[in-house]
C-alpha cells in the first residue's frame, strides 16, 4: 500500500528506487518491472547488478535500456554522500542489509510479490509529493531523469558533464536545461524591452 511508504519494506524499496533513479538519471522503465521470471534479471535490475565497493561507492550495472538495444550493459558509478539525506549508496545499503535477497531477485520489490511497475512507482512518487505539500501536476515517470538534469544545471554542472552523467549521446538534454532557463531569459528580454522604450534623458 502506498500509504505505508515510511520505514516499511515497501517504503525502503521506494526510497531506494527514488534516490538511485535520481542520482543515475534513470528512466522509469529502467527501474520498474511488470512481471518477474527466472530470466528477468537479463533485462531488469536485479540484486546482482549492485556491487558495493570497499571505499563506499557502488557500481550499478544497467542490463538494458532504451538506447542499449543490444544489451551491452552499462556500468554506472555512484559516490557515497553521507551528508545527504538522499544518498543512493546509503539507501541501497539499507535495502540490502534489512531485506537480503538472492542475486537474481529484483532489485526493487513490493511486498506480497506484487509488481514494482510504473503505475505503482508514479503513484508512490505522487503520494510523497502531496505529503510534502507539492503539486503533482507535471510529475510523471520521466520526472527523475528530467529533474536530475535540471538540478545538475542549477548546481553549475556543465552540459557536457550532464550528458556524461545521464548517458546522453544527443543534445536532447538541452530541452530540459533550456526549459529551466526560459523564465530568466524572458525576464531579461522584458528588461531590455523596457530599456529600449525608456525615454532618453
């Protein structure tokens, strides 16, 4: 149940999925699943795809993605950020320590073998937003990836490095960044327009 997203098994899984998804610029379909079979670990994130490193970092291997049609797999590196309440490494460690599972088990689960699917994940995200007093308008399964790009830009990370973090091979990320910068651009245009029309003294 979504209302149990706290310190329960479901809550620990959802929190870990949110923190990891944001930190790694994942698409919703890359961390959710509809059905799980013995071969699902070949295409979906499972416990074996998380490797904890001696110095606190994590290697997350993405077995398949929208742009990896040949399933070459992509290694994603996560740094530990102990001072951040949103640290994905800390969230993964809590998940693994409290709820151990076999290597081929899904990385993220719901209790009672229910699918950790997109509908559930988006609903859980909306629930958390509403609890925080934030409107859910505009928030979808793609919001983690978009939000990570916008946050990175706001924190001064270059477009080149944002593309590196998000594994963008095209300039599609520019859409998110330009959208964030549009209000500032409009204000600048308005100021210049006002200056243009001001009487000369």
